[in-house]
């Protein structure tokens, strides 16, 4: 299930660039991760820290669902942060919605739910545990860590994803390109020793790509 067409149009209309409007509408129409993230949070209202937020689409969607008590998006891309801030201002989201140009080394003064959507595999292998630790450091005791990543498993979907990532790099949307695709056990080896329960499920949607959704919590 994806965002209602009226919701997609409303969120996309907040962006000044035509290319961004088309991109946002397309993502909300075709990508199952937004609905999956809303379901993973389970109606439990906390602030959300969205690491690698891009334009802040997840925050716009979850606010439209009335699923959050606040949103902080972090991204190193200044252009995306500026455009996302302007869109949030047009939406009148005020202090409930904040975007900062920052990478995942700066400690943020809040804890809540944490999202890492399509971020992990853009880091080298040796930096991925640091990012996962950073996410856990900002996870509230009753928060949910939602991670979407490509898992290295040798499947045809994985091979298709590798080709797609090469295209993304070639056209310049993510100039650095994918660095390392982890397997599920590599992620578990970081999170489980910190007392985090981890669950994976496929999130292929209508794509040929090897996308998986991980939800992680501190057991009560």
C-alpha cells in the first residue's frame, strides 16, 4: 500500500524544483518503504531521527500520517537539505520538522525512533558498524530502528541491484556510489551484542532489487 494520490500530490507540490516534484511523486507512488516505516513505528509516537534523509520525504509522509511527535533529518547534501527545508516551510510544519546538514558523527540532543533508509551500503565496510552504533546511541528505550538496505546474498536480485547502483553513480544522483553491501549477519553482529533484537523481511515491492527492511528494538 502506498500514499494516497492526493497525499502524493500535496507533498510533491511543496517542492520548488520540477525535478524534485516528479521524483517525490514517483517515490511515494512506487516505493513501499514509506508505508512499511509507518507500520514499523506501530502508532507509537516519538520523535524520529532520519539519518541520510535526502529531501525529507519520509518525514513529510509520516507527518501526513500523523505518526510522529517530531522529525529531525540529517544529510550531508546541502542542496537536498535546503530544498527540503523550503518544502517544510511551505507546508507550515514549523518546529515539528527540522533538517540539518550533518553527517552521522555529530551527536544529536534527542532520542527516539531512528531511520536508516538506503544509507548503509554507501559507506565503506569498516564505517558501517560506526553508523549502526550511532543509530543505537540515538534510539529511545521504546523506540524502533528502521533500516532499509541491500543485502549481499548472491541472488539475481542482488546482481540487478549492483547494476542499478552503477547507473545511479553514473548519472550523478549519488556520485560516490555504493561502497559495500553487507549481509544480514554482519548487521546482527553489531546490533545484537548491544541488546537489540533484529528482524528482517524482504521489501522488494514491484522492483527487481534486493531491498530488505530491518526493524530493531530493545526487548522490554
